[in-house]
């Protein structure tokens, strides 16, 4: 039997989905920890690959770096160092400076900025959250992390908080010093992360595909 459709809940969910934005401008004030805990709870409820984890209980971990703490400074330093190494490796592989016509030109510019100045949101956002998912077999931790971060993002939107994915966090799973900082066994977990705070700006909605041309019924 189909469960009774809840119109009010459906409308509320639609509003949250449509309001979701990537917000990179953070106010100086930090949101209450209770709100952050609600984000973490939403992330913990995301689906996971039960078969790959074989009953493991500690498959999902959350690490909250507060602005101004020694651990936060160290995390930001390691992220910048990782970006610097990645940039050097890519430039060496290219054998020369990038050209504007290259497909990866914009990415290399972003990587250069991170390598030289560090990630701006790791300096300004009140909270930097790293989520680690155990990589079992078959390896499906990255898919699970996508669900975790999406749950957290939607919850942040519902709470009126600023949320920005920190995609460079994914590369930190390959950094032994970063694993030590988290107290995790190196190589056992994949990672993703986000910056959370109070919004200092309300960016416009990003373009989306036209639904009439994006959908094909077969």
C-alpha cells in the first residue's frame, strides 16, 4: 500500500532543494554548535554500502575543525602543501606553462591560487568539516560520501547556514600527515569536506539544464 502523500512536507523539501546554494562568503559570527550537530546528524543518516563494509561499525567519521584552533591551522597548512605538490606535478607532466585554450587551464589557475595562498574558506569559515568513509570492497566510499555531503548541504540550507564543498579534501586521503592529524589509519578511508558558517552574501542560483530538453522517456 502506498503511503499517504504529504503535500506540506513535499513543498518544504522542494523549497529547500531550490534554495540550495554554494556560499563562499562567511560572516564573522559562528553558528551555534547545536546547528552544526544537526548537520552532522543529517550526514550520519545518509546511505552507505553495507555489503562493502561487512558489518564494520566505525565506517563513517566526522571531524570538525573550529576556526582559530591549532588543529585548524595545521589542516589548512597541509591542504595548501598538498595543492602545491599537485601543481608542481601537473606542471612537470605538461612540460610547460598552461595555455588559455587548454581544457584544464581554469583548474590549474585555481590550483595555483590554493598553492600560493591556501584555501580562503579554511581561513574565514567558522567550521571546516571533514567526513571520512571507510573504503571497503567493492570500493564505494566516494559514492557514500556524496550522499553524506548532500544531506548536510540540504540541512544547512534548511537552517539558513552557508555551506561550501571543499573538494580538495578528497586528495587529503592520500596524505599521511593528514591521516595522522585525524587519528585515522593511513589509506583506510576516503574523504570529503565542507566549510560551514553564517552567510555574508546570497549568491544567485546557478544555471540548470532546461528540463524539456534534458529528459528523455524511453
